[in-house]
């Protein structure tokens, strides 16, 4: 079984999938039917007041008797509201009946003396009879004709009808009872002649409601019903926590730098802090580490932007900063317009907002005027005409604008020299010196004498394009090459004085800034920020990925985490030292990862069906296995480390038994039953069971220790405890889903180890924090911005002190500090004033 259709099976395969989907919907409805009937019988026998049936020792509930609700059952689950058997003057009798093949999803059958033994269900769902009186799986009840008063009471007896009429009468009564149950259940879903796949709202709808009077909850994604059983310990959903959690998040560190596709993105402020950007955050970094804040080192962050920052400029006073963002859209498709923020780097307060609604697509370049102490700001947008406009910084008023029809293509950088000349770097690796000259007044077509610039000197400086020029305080000039990765210092007359080469794994030179003393800061095309000088060389202070990120896992007992993505790099990060511990080239795209509980090895899933096990100290590959030929979406060790589960896009979960140290593994079995690719999975605390989600919104449970069997009675898994909770579908987390969701709005979810909160990564660039369990529709959350792309994954560190989140296309990694109630830090979030930006009822931070 490889999960793909063979040649020539197109239309037939689609028809079969449609029929299978409808069958699953009908199976879910039958689950509810059987669950209600079995629960009713349990309550009637164990807790209900009884009245003796005439002519027998069987007792039945009276119509007006109140029934005590047992512990663990919601008070709304009153047996008087659940479908009962047919009641007549003679009394009531219930007996087991068989359900559709392959189903046994109701509550477990009662073990009583009047209950006859039933068949044993096999993996495929069929039952083998253990006696002649065993008509089907346990827990499925049907009404039968009450006994005549003169008859001897016994099971399976009927009225005086002829033997040929009895089956027909039983089927008729069974149909009537099922109809009553459907009418009395709490579901709002229409069960008439409507297609169950499309009737509950249109595509993208998300609704939830009680079903079967508190036994289960049902929600809808893309019109598909998803049934989730309520744990027995929850008497009412009203007793579950409401409101946002007391815990909050504070942005502690941002890993990465946007050098891949932007220029002029690295400056040094008067305070000595280095300013650069990634995603929607402008980072102020003081080399040397330490606590945040001016003079103390570490990082501070300006987070006023609503979309990705694309350019920076520093005011001549060395304090004020201008940053421009690109255009975007919010979750409702409403445009987010490009704009320029002018803000104070000491207080991180926004001083002026310039050009809202005046720019198209984004802001591509910024520059403060120098001759008049930075009174004006020049802005170039990303429209087809590349509009250049001049703005009054103090009033935020546009003074002039002009169209630049031709976008410069061959002059990536330039710098003004103290003597008034200009140096330019071109795409051929040449540095040209442009000097002032007076044009000839006799030249045809010219007016009077005008001052122009002509080439007075040139030098071939680099192989390939020149990406950066920097004028140093001593009057010399630094140039950075794109292809040759060289950094060269030039004296008067373009005489080369000194040079250094950037290591290949850091990429080419993208930007150059002069630090304190002789220190230089270099930004590279592989999103690294280097620190050093030409004599001693350079070392990285900030590093990051260069392409979309998906894989994330945290160490079991250290503040370390591992990431991987489309750039084929596997990186281990030190969350305490805010540094890259090591990285390696996977040669293929990494999509998922997980640490062994011992921390000695880590497993990484790739996009080709391969998965690797690596030693975390030596980085040696100790195992290399391939399962199928489709991408792997999730890998997870059991809490005791004895099993490894591999979730694939071929719809299967591969199970491996693992040695105590995690270095050796052998195939144990396969979990087959999902009708779409695996998206998430979690192990139970005892390491014997798995809960899994798939691309078509299925929730399935598996008995791994029992042979990788599918647990068809999902009701029995309602009280199972899970070692982790990363499945995005389940009773304990269904409240995180926003109204109108299409099923792809939530990419990742993670419960904290103390089981107090759950973090959510959504498709709208936001990280959310909910209380756990989150089992109330439209649950409120604390919402945090900063990512400039869909957030692909979130994970708590081993002690819940930090939360790590990954940006998708922005290739950013955010480390958030988790602050408890009463902790020092930012004030708690206030209700969002822009609810359109929040996919759920949220508090914006």
C-alpha cells in the first residue's frame, strides 16, 4: 500500500474516494447512535430508580423518576433525553444488535448477568460469534416487543407473531428507535437528504456544538464533521477555564539577519548598538551579549511594523532610525499598506509615520538629508515608476516627488567622498571614481556651462558584482565582492591597502558597517552577521537560515533546540548563549526532527522519505533509513525512547523499535488506516498508544504495543493521557480554531510540559497562547506579532522557560521568554483594536 493511485484509475479512484468519505461520515453518525444507546443502558441499570415489570424480575425506569447523574458524566447527559427503547404498557426490554461492519465506536458494553456474550472484533472490524445468541458488538442496543403478561420472561422472546414476520418487525422497530435518537440528539447538523459533506455550512466554515447530550463535541472544517469525545472527568464544558492565560510572552532573542535579498541593511548607532532587520522586527544588537537594554548588551527590538521590513536609514544624530515595510494583506485579505516609521532607538517609541497610502508595493530605499541635519527624508518605493519622494520629517508632509522610469541595474552601491567625488561599484567588479567638471558651453545641444560628473579613475576590484562600499573614519574605503567574497581596503587613488576573504559557508558580502575602533561588521548573503577586522579575520555573531523553515524540536533537558528547512541546513542552537552550536548540510530538505529522550541522538525527517539519526555531539550519522518515496511530515520518539514513529505523506505511520541509547532501530510495524497524509502525532504517557491527525482532518488512535492496530472505538480513548500534545485536532485543543477556518490556518500547536498553556502557530504570522485545556469555542488568547510569514512551528523548551517559533519564508527564529503571573516584564496584553488581524478572539501584543 503506497497511498497512490495506479495508472488508469483516475475517475474510478476519485469515485471510490468520494464513497469512502461518505461512508466515514455515516460511520461517525453510527458511533454517536451506539454511544448514546449504551450510555442510556448503563445509566438505567446502574443508577436509575426501578419498577418491576409485570410477570418478571426485570426492572425498568419510570417515566417521571429522576435519575442521578454518575460522576464523570456531564449533567446535560440526562438519560431521559437520550433515545430509549420502545416503551409500551407491558414495559421495556433492550437487547444487543449488530452495527455496520467494522464499527464499534460507542462506549464499552456493560458487564452484567443479563448481558449475553458478544463476538470478538478483529482488526478489520468483523466480529466472530462466541455463541448463538451473540448478534453483534457490545454496547449496541435495540428495542424489542415487550413481553405478554402471560409469557415467561426471557431474552429474545417476541410476541405471537409468526416466525417469518419477526425479523421484519425487529427491523422496523430498530429503524424507529434510530430515528428517535437522531431527533433527540443535541446535534445541529441536518441529517435529512443533504450531503453530510457539504450541508454544515460552506467551505471554510468552522462550527462546534454538543452532540448526544454531552458525550461528544463536533466541529466542522471545510464542511466535514469532526467528532471528539469528552473525557469522563469533565462534567460540563462550563467548568473548563475561560479567558486568556495568566502567562505571557516576551521576545527574548531573534536569530537571523535578512542579507539574502536586501542591501543597506546594517548600521551602527551612536550608542554602539548594531541595527539590522529580519521579518517584521528591527533588531538593536550590542555585541558581547548580556542582558538587554542600552549599555547592557544583548538585543532590543522595535516591533511597530505589521509586515516585513525592507530598508533602513539612520539619522545624522545617530539616534533616530527610519524603517520601511513592504505591502501585505491581513487574514481577511484586506491590504496592509507600505509605510515608513521614524522612531527613537533609545526609547523604541515611534515618532512619525510617513507615507501611509502614498507608496505602492513597498519601500525600497531610504536616506536622510545630511546638509540640513536630517530635516528631510528621501523615499523610493517599489512601484513600476519607482517614485522618488522627499518628505518633511517633523511634519510627515510630502514636499516633492519624481518618477524614476529606469531602475538602476548595474550600479549596486555608491559612496560620497569628503572631497565631493563619488565612488560607484558596478556589476562587473569595477570601482569608478566620478569627479566634478564643467561642461563645454560650445557643445551642441548644451546651454550654458554646467557642473557634471565624469569618470576620472577606475580600478578592477572584484570578480563579479560589488555589493557594498563603506567610507571609514580615516578616509579609506572598503569594498565587498559578491562572487569572490573578498573585503578590500582602498587608499587614495584606489590603491589596495589590505584585504580579507569571507569563508564560503557564510556567503558573499552584502553590507559593511564600521564599529568601535578598528572593528568591522559584515552582513552576508547567507544571513550571517560577522564581526572582526582585516588583520585578524571575522567570526559570526548572528547566524540564520536562508530559506523556508519547518523542522523544530527542543532538547529533553537542556535549553537547546534544533531546526531544519528548505536550505538543507540542520542547525543546533544554544538558547542560553543565543548562538549556533553547530550546523551541517543535509543535502536534502529537512522537514521534521525530534530528540531521543536521552538527548544523545536526534532523528531528522527529509522530503524524500529518508530519515537520519545523528549523534548530537559528533554529528555522525548513525542510521540512514528510507520509508516510501514521499516526504516525511512528523517524527516522534515514545516517552520511554523504546519506539520511533515516522509519519509520511504516503498515509502511513512507520513504527520502529529503538535501542536504549537510540543508535539502533528495527522495523516493528506500520499503522495503516488514514486516507490522507499524516500531519501530526503524539504518544501516550505509557508509550503504548498514538494519536494522529491527517490532511483530511481525521483523528485516529493506534495500539502500537498491541501490534500497530487501529482502535476503531475512539470513545475508549477519551481518557487517555498524552505525553505531548502537538496534534492540532482533538477535544483538548479544538477551541484554538478560528471561525471560518479552512483547516490549514493552524500549522503547529504545542502544550507546555506543565500542561497549563498551549502555544499555536497560525498562517497569519502570529503566535498565540491559550489556556490548556482549550475546549471552548472561540477561546480567547494572547496574540504576538513579529514574524513576516506563516509561522510553521512552535515548541516549549524542557522547563517551559522559553517558547521557540519558526517563520516560514522569512527564515526567522524567535525565542520568547515565558512569564508567569506576577513575573516582571511587559504589561499584560490588552484587547486587540484590530480584530480582523486576529484569527480567533485574541489579545494583541
